[in-house]
C-alpha cells in the first residue's frame, strides 16, 4: 500500500498505540487532541507520559491542536475518543472536513441516553458524501502491549467489505494483524458490552473469589452479550471471534484493563467516585452498564449480570448481596435465549 495520511482523533493510550502501528507501516500520522500541553509534549519530547512513561514515539508522528490542520488532505480519519464525546467530535469534523475520507473508529461503548452504537453516531453526524461506510476496529488489545509491539490480532468490521479490507491493509504488519468482518452490529456490541463483564470479573477478584468464578462470569457474560446483540441484529458467530470472546478474555482477566481494575477496587470496598478520580482515564464500562441495562429493559432481554452490576453501581446494592441474588436466580438451561 502506498503511503496514506491519517488523522488520529484522541491522543489517549489506544490512539497513541494505533498511531505508532500506522507510523511503523510508513503512513503519515497526525494525532489531534484538545490539551495543548499534551500536544506540545508529543511534538517536542516525542512522549505521552500520561499513558506511557517509558515510550519514545517516532518524531515523524505529529500532533495537532487545530482540527482543520489535522484533517487537511488526509485519506482516513480514526476516532479514538471517549464514547460520551464521539458525537461532539464528529460534529466538529463535519464542520471542517472538505473532502471525502475513510472514517473508522476504535472506541468501545454505547452513547449515553440514546444507547446508540458509535458507527451510527458517525453516520448521523458526518455527511455521506464526505465519508466511506464506517469501519469498526475492535478486538482483544491492550495499548500497553501494542505500544511495545507485542503480537495483537483484532477485527476491522464494515458493511462494505472493500473498505474493511483497506483498513486491514492499513494496519497489518508483523506484530499487528486485522481480520475483516461485515457484522458491524456484532463487533460493536461485543466491544462495548464486554467492559461491563470486565467490571464484574474485577469485582469477583477484589472479593477474593478464584478461577472458577472468573470462568463463570466470562462465560455467562458472553451469553447475555450475545442475547442482546442478536436481538439488535448481530450474527451470533461474531461473539465466538476476536471481537467477542477474545476481547472479553483480555479485558476480563488483566490488570491492564481499567474496567477490570475498577471492578477490583469496587470488590475491595472502594467508592466509585474515588476509583474514577484515581484512574485518570475514562472507565467505559461504568457508563455502558447504564446504557446496556436500559436497553435490555427496553428490548426485554435477560441480562442478570449486567443488571446486578447496574444495581451495585447506580443503586448502591452491596456486591455480596448482588452475587447472592444471581446465584439464587431461577434455574435455566444453558442455551436458553430468553
């Protein structure tokens, strides 16, 4: 592939790691953010120490505070901003974008209140004549490992297979590999909802439970993620793939996962407000829990783990009581779908 110009919107941990992947592949990378000190640090020191204390970035990676400059003449725009500001940033992009680009996102969540997937937000806010079909980049991936070029396999999903293949070629190299998929609903719901289960898995660890409980919440968590996704039109097989069970494993078992760490702290008795303040990064699983709970209620989908986590976070239910309630739910067959 010939050199492409790519604007990466969001200089967080994942945006920075993906910028390095793209730079390694010979593309021109422009990181955009709204914190002047962070932009200056990337340009002057070639570091992003808020997220990676010991990593030095290639000096070819440039950072921008001006969005129109970052978007000038680019081939692709990658959104890696928190879910709650995705619509706002998309509106800002639409206001200054003056040519057609490939639009992709690598964030994981559901929009608060509307419960919409992020690709729907991008479709709504960026005019169709200025963008491709949206591509979702999602899968089992810790930024802390990708930034040191550890082997990572994830998914590029789009309604248009050729656009997904373009993104696959854009990113893939000897340590970072993408697989294509056309099930956007499945890939996005898997990426969003696994953060809820990761909070629960962390809480079990914080309470002192072992591997049996970990396997139980991951497996039954995947079952309820699949139930909701299929109700929204997803292919159930997607949840057996990288963006489904793969992402759930990596997020639900690792200290690198801020959702798992948040749950672990909850399990040890810390208050949510303190956890969020100490994390210093967005914990997507917290807001996604509310969105998924409300969506499940609206659609009549049985999601007992999500409901339990919702009650702990938003109704101050004691975690041990929540676990007791789940263990005493009515008996079910393993493959029941309601």
